[in-house]
C-alpha cells in the first residue's frame, strides 16, 4: 500500500473515524476494555484531587494572577477575575487532558501494549517486541513523557494568556487548543506500535507531521471526549485501539524504507 499524503478535510474525517473504530473494537471485547480501565482510573484519582483543589481555590488563584486589577472599579475587577478564573481552570484542564494520556500511557504501558498488540493480531499479526533492555524502554518512556509534559506547560501558558483576548479567547483559542492537543495525543496513542517498528519519538512525529490532518482528526476527537467527565477513563482503551488501527493502516505503510527494513515480520 503506498503512502498517502495529507488530504485536508478528508483525512480529518478519517482520523475521527479511526477514533470511533477503536471505541467499537473494545466495545466488542468488554474484557479488554475493563482491563484497560485500570491505569486510567489510577491517574484519574490523582488528577481529580489536583483539579478539585484548584476549583476550590479558584477565586484566590484568579486574584493572584491579576494583581494589576486590584485598584480597578468593582465591576471591571470582578469581570477580570472571572475571565482569569475561566482561563486558569481551562488551561489546567488542557494540561490535564494532554498530560493525562502521557502519564496514563507511562504507568499503564503493559496494559495498553497488550491492547495494541491484540488489535494488530485481530488485523493479521503484530511485529514482535523489539530486543531492547527493559531499563532502556522505561528510560525512553519517561523521557518522552517529560518532553510532552514540558510542551504541555508551554502551550498551556500560551493558551492561558490568549484566553484573555475578547471573543477570540473564548471561541478560536479553545478550537486551536483542541487541535494542538489532538496532534500530540495522536503521537502518544500511536507510539506503541510505531516503536515496535523501530521509530523513536522524533521519527514518529515526523511521520505524523506528514499526515497532520489525519493525526489532528484522530487526536482532537479523543481530546473532546476526554473533556467529558470520566470520558478520558472510559474512552482510553478505545483510543489506544484506534491508535493501533491508525498506525497499522495509514502510518506504517508510510514508514521510510530505511526504517521498514529493520522491522521484523509480524506474527501470524
């Protein structure tokens, strides 16, 4: 199958379809779905405590980040605090969604690798696990998670500042945030099977860049569902399954020949 370059809206729609195909795959295998909930539930508890604490102290946090409004008129000061609070909590939620996947994938790697392998086996066979020491695999996973976390912080701060813009901050910025987050989520959700084919982080994102619309459609769908209360927990196994399908059918055929030659044949 030849590599297919990005095709704008068509690939965007295809990316969305892969996300729902992943949900359908786990829906037909409830045991695998329940298995995949375990790491997401652990991370959910941690994030719920952190976001709950922020929400409880949101008024104070909004006042802390807007000291310049302390001497403004009461109405203008209140409006500024409301906007700051919404932007602050929105940025925290954005960071939580983006890093939720990275952290959940990190601690749940054995769970999600099993799901991804099962998806590929159901489609004809998965390549064997790379002959890489466990310590090296863990070090790579931690490094990738830290880098993604740093990127999340940078974009979170950027979107927090842009959230103050009238109208644009409450309309255009959230859409851009979903697209940016979706792109990086796609990188996380397709990582397992691309790593099995010898692609490290830089190579994986180079491949996603060549299929940006596809990646954004898939990842943004996951991002939006993850924003729904408990959506990230219940949809994570399906998102991983969708990532495996997307990687197998669209990204793997586009892997450069120099990498493909190093990949062992799939198990059948």
